[in-house]
C-alpha cells in the first residue's frame, strides 16, 4: 500500500510557475468529488479474478488510526470505496482491525457492502488459525472476504498444509477467498502462484516503474489466465531516496494542465491496465481519500505522452527505487541482511514521510543482524543490482536513522 498526496513540495513546484493561481483548482480534486457526491456517483468496480465478486477499483488501506477516524470509513462507503484492507499487525491507535470492528459494531449493515481483507504474519497452520480467530473477533465479523498470508518472499512459504488450511477455513465459512501479499520477488511469486491452482487473490507492489517490464507483464498475464484477482499496492513508486528530478517537475506541471495531480496520474497509469482489479492506497485523511476518489471517478485517460513522461521519470530516478528483487542482492552478501526490508523502511520515511512506520519496519530486524549491517561489504550486491542502487550507503544511513 502507499500514500498519494499533494505534498507541500508538490504545491511549491506549482507555485514556482506564474500560472499557479490559475491552476489551484487542480489541487482541489475533492471539490470535484464533492460535486459528484450529490449525484451519488460511486467509484467503479471490477471483477476480482474468477471469484464472481466485484470490488471497488480503489481500496482503503488500513495503516492509520481508524478508531480515531471513523468518519473516513463512513465517507469511503458513501463513495463506493468498499474494499477495505487491514492486517493483524497494523498497530495504529488501538489497532487497525479494532478500528474497523468498532465501525461494524456501530453500523452493522455496512459489513455486507464491504469486501474485507486482513492478513496473517504467521505461516504455520496452527498460528494462522489463532490469528484468524483473533482477527474475526477484533473486526466484529464472522467472515473475512479475502485472507492473505502477509509479505510472502518466496512460494516456498506456502505448501500443501497451507492449501489444506485455506480449504478448511473456507468450508467453515470463516474466509471466502485466500491468497497472499508480496513486495519482494513479486514476479516470481506471481508466476508460481499461477501454477498452484488454489490462490484466489494477490496484492503486490505494482506501479508505473514496474508494470511495463517483460517479467511483470508475463507474471500478471499468468495470474489473470489462472483467474487470480490482483490488487496493486505502492502505486506511487516512491523510493528509498528522495528525488527532485527534472522530469518530476515536468510531470507535476503537465498533469496539472490535464486537470489532475501527478499522484492521481500514477493511480490512473495503473488503472489503465484492466487486469488490475483494484489499487490499495493508504488514505489516512479526508483530503487524500477525496483526491483518490476524484481520480477513480475521472474518466480522462492518460495520453501516450503522459505515459512516456512517467517512463522517463522511472528511468531518470531508477537508482532511487528498489524493485524488490531481493534474491539478486541478498544472495550476493556474506551475511544475512534483509536489504529489501531496510529499503522499505527508508521508503516509508523518505517517500511517505511516515517515520513511525519506518522505525517499526526496521525494528523487526534482529539486533544481531543490525550489527552485521555495519560490517558488511555490499559492493558485490551493488554490482548485481539492476537499479544501480548505492546499497551500502543506504544500509548505513538506515542504521544511523532508525537503529
Ligand atoms: S537488487 Fe537492488 S533493486 Fe533489487 S532488491 Fe536489491 S537493492 Fe532492491
């Protein structure tokens, strides 16, 4: 998941032009959304794989204090953003699952409208059963629409026991669909899942940087052919290094002229692919929610030059963005360093501006592994990295910032 936002920096980019005052309406997509609300316009839906279910093309990511922001859920439902995503480990406020549970308790009829996803950090069947029951209790519901194993890096993490577990929970009516989320080795995970025959849905990192590679195209095609519903996350393509490139300036100006922000354009780029059922986006406040809803309701397509600009930006800022191919770099270092996890912590901090989430992600790395980071030579990993990232420097920066 990710956050789309019109940041202060975006605003400054715009106000750097003399036309800024005239363009301000483009910064207020919520106005367009508010107008559309009167006509009860809803976010469109798409089929979710071969499940026979339709889901809203925009999904509400649950990494925020939901219990303290119940109005967000109400507004999301009102606009048809009825695909809600959470996880047992999202500890925002009293807990993300508990926040949704509080809402369902107060508005029980909403439960039927919502396609509800939660995730298990556990892998063994017993642990998953325990976490699923706890999630059901916290969410104040007796079923989950789609249950994910969280953060899969390799399909070796899922075996016949996992399949049996999923089948049994479906038979009990506790889950309707089963799958996994992945932000590491996504293409391999997707290709493997397409061959299994018992994966209903996958949420994976997918954005304008990744979606045009041959590997990703093949992986998505295979899943669609296998009837697997796909949800894109981290669609803003924010990286571990904060960038301020020429093409970013061009992007911001160009899209404002077209009537949307560059953040909205990045969502649109993903929606242009009908193989993607939904985008899961972190929308922790009303302004981001309404901006994303406005993008989902806007029927304007991106032009070929819009898409080219996005691709130019992807090329120009490649060394700031980790594509999650952790098998490439982690195998090249002598010690066991979770390079992808460290890159993600940096991304949360530098692209999302979420230092708390960054520190929480980094804190999951054992202290002994952190000590190894300082002593590890990352030069072989850097030579293999397709994005030419300064892995060693970034690992040490993360140590300084989060350890
Ligand atoms: S090889 Fe580079 S892009 Fe791939 S996971 Fe490692 S650091 Fe990220």
